[in-house]
């Protein structure tokens, strides 16, 4: 064959610079594309073998990656279908003429399962890191081997060459400034990132010793197996190896379907070691025919499920030309909804069939479930009956058990409110209130996670006529008040004493008869104003001064309060401050100034009693 020269056939003279610099989001994707092309070539050859067009050689199908730092080259070689000179001109020199599409059209009655490429651009990703690329290829047909080379400037050379074995070898001459890709550690890391589950063995710098040379990938990852055949130990090992997390996951959801689209994968619910300041994203790896695409693609993975760790492989995902992003279409939406449905089904099954385990996991999984309810209306509708709250006794009860009867529109017009659901946001800080609630025989639920303020507001919105959430330091009516009425006139002088003594504190004062006489006073804060303050703080809008909305509630059944006016005048002021600060300590942490003042007032009171 005589040497032949020609121009790469592209639609625009400016296409090559675009391909080299802008087609892919990351340079390192070149390795995924070149190896994936090798996978396609082997898949095509195996298809021909299965159809009886060529004999089965019983050889190991593999892809070999070689890094030659001295020669400044990276080579990727497969033993797949190979190409003739005519096919090289057709598939390599005509950009966007996909060999995969052409192959499928030729064998239109054969399944295209496993063939990755559909655009014919993957090969040219090599130029993102190369100054020159060479192709050595020998077809399975009885034709001479071919060498193709180009510096990526729209000119190529194609000649006959010597190549002993069937297949294709891509040699990339690494460009100046891209020498980091000549490090074996860098290439090894990229192969593990993009090629961990590719269906044929991938080797890096093999020595030729079969005992020492081990593939870097797993050709049959666990998610491809039938869920019925997978053991708990296999699930744990796959999780640990894939996510390098040595904390065992709580449980997993194995996705396995063939219709109306193909989808396989495993989603893991990880443990949460401590209360998070904010929601942390997990890592859901998206694959297409065992080729890694990206992490946490929001079009496929619902936002709340990105808190999980997992692997999803969907050959039917409509990728764009760079195979890095998704084309937004109805198929993607169906896939996303199906994943959400499978997660909901798993949670419902766990709740119904293993309630104890569900409750033991609740502290960890509630983050995902609550976030999912807020973000996804359909998800909420599916799981609303399995939402649970922990009460003050540490028992879990379904959310619906805390709701009251639904009030009518007429009741709403007349100012009737839905049943209050009392809650605790910090059991330690609100210990005094918790104790008072327990003494009064009134229950409350624990809502102490970062997401809970948003979650309870959401639940109120969805069930406005059945419940309203009230923090235990916000409303005493019907919860802690004694049944017998109080004559406010009897305590008028007491209220004036507190108001005058605490005039610099800007706090409202009132008297109530509480069921328990242990506590002299408590702080009440308006629920609406507190929530507005928290919301403004969350969105960085500045906070209201809540101190202007606090009420010091004096307990008329407490002996300190009931006898205060009988104390010597010189002691009354110090006792008032003690009552105030004790109530404030139970409500919040004192500021340095308040703590100093409290210490001084306590010392003064002690001095009075030692006279």
C-alpha cells in the first residue's frame, strides 16, 4: 500500500480546537474515552463471535495501558475487532461518524447491549493532552495492518504497518505541560476512577508475569448480580471498596430492572456519626454500560438522595456528545422518579417488616427522609405514614398519633386552633421544661436535628387543620397550667415588683398557676417570633431581638413566689434577680455580662442570709 495523505473531514476548520479544549469538562476524561473505545471494539468482536461470523479464540479479552515516561507516551491497546484502512478513514478521519452507530445499523437485528460510543468523538479527546496521536490497528478480517497519525491540526497520514495481533493500539505523545499524566500513579488513579467496573480486564504497565499482573477493575461488579444472590458481607465489602468508608452502612437498596428502561445499582444509607451542622452530600456514582460518567448528576439522582452513597448504571441514559452530561428529556425524569419510588418502597418495607431496626436506624435515616419529604411531594405522599417521632420517654410513635381531629373551616374562622404538638429542640438546655412536662403528664416530641425547624413547618403546612407545633418553652396554655383559675388582682403588686426591679431587662411579666410548684418561674417566648428569628438567621437576613418578645411567667404555686412579698424589702430585689436568672438559665445560655451579673446578685443574696 502506498503512503496516502488527506484532510480530516470535519464540518468546520475551527472544530479541532473546540474538541481539544472545550468538548470535555476535564482533561483526564481522555483516558476514559480511549479505554471505552477499546471496550467497544472488544464488545463488537464478541458479538461477531456469538453470531458465528468469526471463530472463538478463547483468548482473554483485555485492555492494556502502558505509560512510558522516557518516550513521553501513553498507550492503550485492545484485542477487539480492529479496523481496516477503509474503516480508519471512515471512522477516524470523519469526526462525528460513529463506528458504534454504523455497526448497529449493519447488524440491526442484533442487540447493541454493551456498546458505549454513539458519537464518534471520543478518540479526539486524546488531543487534550497530546501533541501527536498514532493508531496501530489490525482488523479481524484478513487485511494488512494500518498506521494512522496526526498532530491534531487537521492533517493525517495513513500507511500500512506491521502488527502481529488483531486489535487497536492508540499511542498518545504527551504534550508539553501535561507531564503529570506520565506519572503511573496519576494514570492508575484515573483508571480506578473511570474504569473500575468496565466489562473487560484493564491492566496498567503489565510485566508479562500472569501471577503478578492483576487487573485494576472488577468486570462483574456486585450491582450486576441478582439481589437474591447477594450476601450481606458482599454488600458491605462492595461499599467499603467503592467508597473507602470503613463504617458499615445501615442498609442498602438494590435496584434491578429491565423495563421500561434498564437500570441497575445499589444505594447505601450511611451512618451519621454526629449531629451535622448542615446536610452533607454523599456520593452517587453514575455509570453507563459500566463506564463512569460523573458523581451526583442532579437530573438522575433526586437532590435528597445525594445524601446517600451508591452506584447506578443505566445504559438508557441519554448522554450528550461528550458523554459527561445528560440531555434533559422525559426518559431521565422517568428514571429519576423510579429511583425515588424504589427508595420509598424499601423504607416502607423496612418499617412494616422490621420495625425495631427501622427505629434503631431512624436517627441516621431521618435526615434523608425529612429532606426528601420537603423536596419531593410524591416521596412525601409515599412515606408520610412511616414518619415517626421520639417522645420524652424515648419511644417512637407514628407522626399521625400526635395529631388531633381535623378542625372545620368554621372553627378556623372562629379562631379555634389545631391540637398543639409540643416539641423539644435541645433536651439538655430545656431540661427544666422537660421535667415540668413530665410532672404534668404532658408528652412532647424530640426535634433536635438541623433540618427539624424546616421539617415541622412543612408538616404543619401539610396538616394545618390537624396540628400545630409548639416548642415547650413557647406556650403554657393547656399544658402546664393548673385547672383552678387565678385572680390576677391578688398578684398585681408582685408583678409590679418584678417589672420595677427588672426595668432594665425589657421583659414582660405575668403570673400563672402551674401544675407543678417546683419551679418559681419560666421564660416563655412567642413561637411565631422565634421561628421568624431562626428563619432570618438561616437565610442571613439578620435576627429580630427576641428579648423584646420574652415573658417571665411567675408560678403562683411555688412557695418562693407566693411568699416573696412577705420577705424583708432589702431581700426582695435579690430574690427577684435570682428568680429571673434561674428562669433564663433554663431557657438559654447566659451571655458573659449576664453571667457576671448573676454571680454578683447571687453573692449579694448569700450575704443577706449570713447577716
